[in-house]
C-alpha cells in the first residue's frame, strides 16, 4: 500500500511523544514493504509543501499561514493564542497544501496524528478525495483548545463553558468521522465518544508501541539514598514543581535526577543549584536516558493534567524500572498499583510521599522483579502494533 502520514510535528522537529511515535510507525511500515510519505510543518520557508527529506520515507513540509508556528505558542499572550486557535480551526490553506501532496502521491490510506498547528481543515482534503482515513488520538486537543485538562479544573471555563462547547462542536464538524479512530487508552476513547465525537467511526483501543530499546539487565542495587528519576517536559502541568516541593518534606533520604527541558528549565536548574539532592541533566538522548533508568529505583510521573499514554512509562517498564505515578487519565491502564509501581491521587503530596516510603522499605521488591516489570510491555511491540494497524487499514 501507499500510505500517507500527516502530523503537525515530525522528527527532527519534536516537542513530545506523538511525533516520535509517528516516525517509528513510518519506519516500520516501510520495513514491511509499504510506500510511505509524510506531510508536516516547518517554522519558516515556503507556504507550499516541498519535499525536504527523502531517505526511507519522503517528507513534505510547509509553513502554515497562521500567526506563529505551534512550537512558539508559549511566547505569546492569551489573546494572540486565542486568535491562533481560530485560524488553525477555520483556515483553508492546510486543506490546499495537503491536497496538493495527496494529488501528487495518490495514497491508498492516510494516517493522521496531532493536527493542531497543521490546520484542522486539512482533514477535508482527505475526506473530499474519498481516501481511507485512520486517525490516532494523543490528547484532548480536539475538545480542549490547549490540549490540557488539569485535575480539579474540569469545570473551569477553559474546559466546560459555552465558548469551549462551541469550539468542540466546530471541531466535531471539521474532523467528522474518520474511517477508523485509534486511541492508545480507553480513557481517551471514552472522553471523545461521550462528547459526541466520531459518531460513524470505528473506534479501536490500541496501546502505543513500546520503544525499541534492549537495555542490559539491571545489576544489584548499590547502597545509598532512594534514587528517583523525572523525565519529561519541564512544565507546570507535568508536575515538576509539585514533585520538588513534595520531596522537600520527604522523611526518606533521596536523590532526584531530572531530565528534560521546558519553560521551567530555569526554575529546576536553580532548585538543583540550591539542593544537592537534585541533579539536573538537561535534555537527554534516549541512550543517556536509559543509563539513568538503569540506576533508578523508580521513575516518577507526577502529572497534574489528564494523560493519555505517557511514553516515559513504556520506557521505564522496558528497562525493568517501576513507576510512581499520579492516577490520572490513562495512566492507571499501564501502572498497576503494587505490581509495577504505585499510584497516588493527582496533586496529593502526602500520597506521593507514602508511595515513596513503600518504595524505600522495599515493600514491592521491585528491584528483584525487574523481569516481571519488563513483561508489562511485552505485548506492546512495534511490529505487533503495525500488524494491527495494517489490519485496520485493510478492513
């Protein structure tokens, strides 16, 4: 089959896990004999799509006709971001740009990932040509403009108000009903179907593929303080500030390693400079991240926003490391309390500290059970994922 992949961002232009998953799927589809091309965006350059890379997959990129590129949204005030969302929703330029590539490539099927920042009406280019369309969900951005829903703020005006509901209705109309909608978690599938999205689509729950890493077995734990790892975006909604403040009152000796970048980089770096228990590593490649996994007693995922299926959890389990996580969104579908980690209520510092005390006393004996933890993601291989995706594309 000839398969088109559409994603707002695509490596090496990245911000989160969604575009990394799109890349891995593209490479695996090619390895299985499919002809694959990608359409994505760029900060500068031509408004018309141009082929910018042609290695294993052909990559077309264009500059969206909007107020700024989606990677720069943190630099703008709320009124400007609001206008950006409206342009992204209604502008016809993405429809023409994607349509030009589709007319040239003539794919049998198009797989779409995150579309905010690409331009939502790009979907109409797929629908008007009668091409089979498989859309993969990654977050709540089709209903919540920011793509974030914070725990305890579910009824705020950003998440549940007449303007938000109007926006969601417009999204329902533009996105319509793709042939198949893939959701990595039951939480996210239920979130959208309960709000009336995708009325005529086949909705399938298909957990994200685990990373293709083969780390060595973890050696015997070295004595010393509890070793914890936070790996992800340094943003308020990811809970890094909450984590640092909760650990400040932990009555167990600990060592926290932080890997990542974001708008709170200066905050985290400053904290690390003042607190010898915190080590800030900056951005880490996957190879370096694995080295941190191998020495850690646990990975902490303290998210304050509703998560779908965080990549870092798959990475931790793949290396045999338990996860201490806020039980929010689809996280509880991956982390099973007492089996491969511990869960706590989002934003509950006492609950987090209690989970860490259990970890420190060896209650779960996780270090000795690393092979069991690895098996948690045995069923989530990339070849298995793509084989299931192929079936959905053909049915």
